[in-house]
C-alpha cells in the first residue's frame, strides 16, 4: 500500500478498536453477568469442590479486572498509546514474553482483513460499517488466540483470560 493508503488502514484499525470499546462499554453490565456464567461453568469442569467463597470471589474479581484492562486497550483515547508510543516490533516481543498464548497469527489475520477493507476517502459511515464487518469476521483481538490455546490446555492460571475472552465475544456479537 502507498503511504496515503496506510493512513486509511490506521484509520480503520482505530475505528475497529473504538467500536469494540463502545460495544463493551454499552454492554458492561451484561459483560459482568457473562463472566459470572462462564466462570461458574468452567470451575465445574475442573471438579474443584472447595471453589467457593473467597477463592471464587478472587477468580471473579480477577476476571472483572482483566475485562476492565481489555476494555482500556480498546479505548479510543488509550489505543494510541498502545500502538504509537513504542515500536510495534518491540511491543510484539514483549507481548509474546508476557502472554501464555501466541496471538501472532490472529493479529496477522486482523491486519490482513483491515488492509483488504481499507478504502481511499472512506466516509465516517463507511468506516463504521467496515469496523462492524471486521468485528463480525475476526472478533475482538486477541480472543480467538486465548480461547483456542486455553481449550487445548486448560488451567486455573489461564482461566481469567479465557473467561474474559469468551464473555467479550458473547457481548460483541
């Protein structure tokens, strides 16, 4: 893509995150309920009988905190700091070191979809429609990576990320 086209790509990517943020902000109460439902269902699968009281509350609180953190990564005000402050390559290296899942392929798919959809001189309405299409096609990054990796190897340490990813996908669709 030419330099001018790169501006359109960035504009559409920012709109994608902005729409995600808006959907999650509007569905915040539903998100908390979805987190409760998914968490309870997953805990049953582990067969942990003493998972009540403080232990359950700690996992629920972790999930709610993770949800808030994810929402802020989509925040149109904060997203610029996520992507513009440090080089994308360094950010990616750090992310791969910190995360228990690898979202490289998912991010590449998101970017391929953004590149394919970006158009010169998009109107605000067109940008919003394309952002909606992106969310329908690729979901909320990095949910698919989290969900597939967790399902391949579930663990209590991975549970909060997984619960939040599933709950977010329920809310945004």
